[in-house]
DNA sequence: TTGATTGTGGGTTTTGAGCCCAATAGGATG
DNA sequence: CATCCTATTGGGCTCAAAACCCACAATCAA
C-alpha cells in the first residue's frame, strides 16, 4: 500500500443520463495514475470503490501471502474471517476504468445494477482512507447508522 | 490541549440564505488559527462544534498519523476493511473550514442537514470551554432541560 | 448500408464558494 | 451629546467546479 495517502472527504454527486459521475478533483487526483486510470471494484451492494492500481494489486498480493502463511503454520482453523475476507476480495469483480477529463467516471455495465442508483439520482462520494467509495444514499445511511457507534473503539484500537 | 483557552458565552445568530453564520468575534478569535482555519465537527444531531486545529489534532490527527504510519510499515494488512471503515467515518465526522473575514463561517454541504436549521432561522452559538458549539434552538432547549439539573453537582465535583 | 444505441470528448451554462466592500447598529469615548 | 470604532449583516463580483447539452465515433442489429 503506498502509504502516503489517506483519503478523507465527502461529497454528493448525481449520476448523469449516461451513467457518468464527476469525482471531486482532489480525490480524482490521488486515486488515478498519470493516464487517469484506476481500479473500480464492487464492494457490497449499494457501494463501489475506486483504488489506485498499485494499491489494489498490493492488497490482493498481501492477502494471498497472509493466507498462505497461515495455512502453512496450521493457524487457519481459528481465522475463518480472514479466509472469508480474502475470498471476498478475490471474487469481487473489478476492472480498470479511466477517468475522462481527469475526473469523470463512466460506471460500466455490470456495475450499475450493483450500485442500485438510477440515472439522474444522487450518490455519495466518500473518502475511505485507502480508497474512494461511491455509495447509494440508502446504503450510505444504513452503513453510517451501523458503523458510527463503532467509531470510538475502532479508532482507539487501530491507533494503539 | 492548549490549555490557556476557556471559552464561555452565548449568542443568538441567524443563518443567512447562503448558509453563513457570523461568530461572536471573541470566539472566532480564539478558535481559529492565523489563517482563519478551524475544525468543524458533527457532534450530535442539532449540534455542530468548532475546534482549534491544534486541539483537534491532539484528539484525532495524532491517531491518524499513527495509522498512516502503520499502513506504510505494513502493519495493517489484515485490517484493511477496518481502516476503510474508519476512514469513512472520519470523512463524515469532521472537516476543516475557514472563517471569512475572520469570523464568518460557511456551513458546508453535509453539515447543514445535520444541524437541522433552515435558512434564515436562528442558531445558538455557545462557548463550551474547549470548543464552540452551534446549536439548533430546539436541540439547545432540549440539552438545557436535560443538563441544567446536573450543573450544580457537576460544578461542585469538577471544582473540588 | 442504415438506423439505433452507447461511449467519448468536447463545449456551454449554472451554481456556489471565496472575496470584498458598503450599510447598519450599537457601544465606547471624548 | 457628537463622534469614532468595531461588530455584524447584506449583497455584489469573480472564478472554478459541477451539471448539462450536443456532436461525433464505435458498435451492433436489422
């Protein structure tokens, strides 16, 4: 993970009639490489994520390495959550996309239904530290309600 | 916490049609840095808070810096979904804002609905010792009614 | 080949944030 | 009481970003 980045910020955008979204320029800036390319992944229903290509690759490699190591040392039995996470990651369908004019993303066929947002409706663009996420408003509210109470403990734990 | 500050005071202001509020000059003075920047945070529905960037940093950015460092040194490999989740919550919870003319705050998109005060209506600006709070009148009354009875005991306890 | 549909790259319009200044109000001062 | 000063507020101007619109290319089907 190219660690210098830590993306935060929140913005509302609307999907135009051709399934395009304009990302906030700062986010587009950090997420895309010099050709304007990045990785679009299905995160969960109602949510897509955008990654720097290098980070995405690293994420997969690291995950694989981690699991291999655990299998070898016979520690797999108690860590099914990691296996699950990896499986999810690998089976998550993703593809490379390019941002037109450095900031306009066309949501490809196959990802549209997954996002569950109809044309000419709003999405939330959210910085998630290591990636940028695109949420349907409904899923976003749901996730907030679910995760907000965990904020304190999680912050304490991760920064310990 | 830069301990020399202890903000008190109360004022009524109205949010203008461009979502601007003018802070009492004494408060604006103490919470903003030399560039007029400070941190705006979502406190609870109906209440926003303003912090000196330096103080906020003590609370949050130190932790973020630590997490960044952990990411860089590869100590977050198995925690990426948690990092994502945390980043997401950080994104919605706060952002840095700058005060125009040293005292006028533009309430950003995303914080407006949270405050629940329509344009051209009043808010209460309240000094809360270490930060400045912006309350919707309804939430303010509610909080007062809730907290007032505790004031005596609390004051006695804290000043003992 | 033709026409419809979708992707792509512009351009233009509109919106909103930042900045500035003017008008008002109210307090302090001489 | 007259004057000055400063805090607050309202509104205008400008610029950049976002939304909107259109023209063209590519693809595919009839």
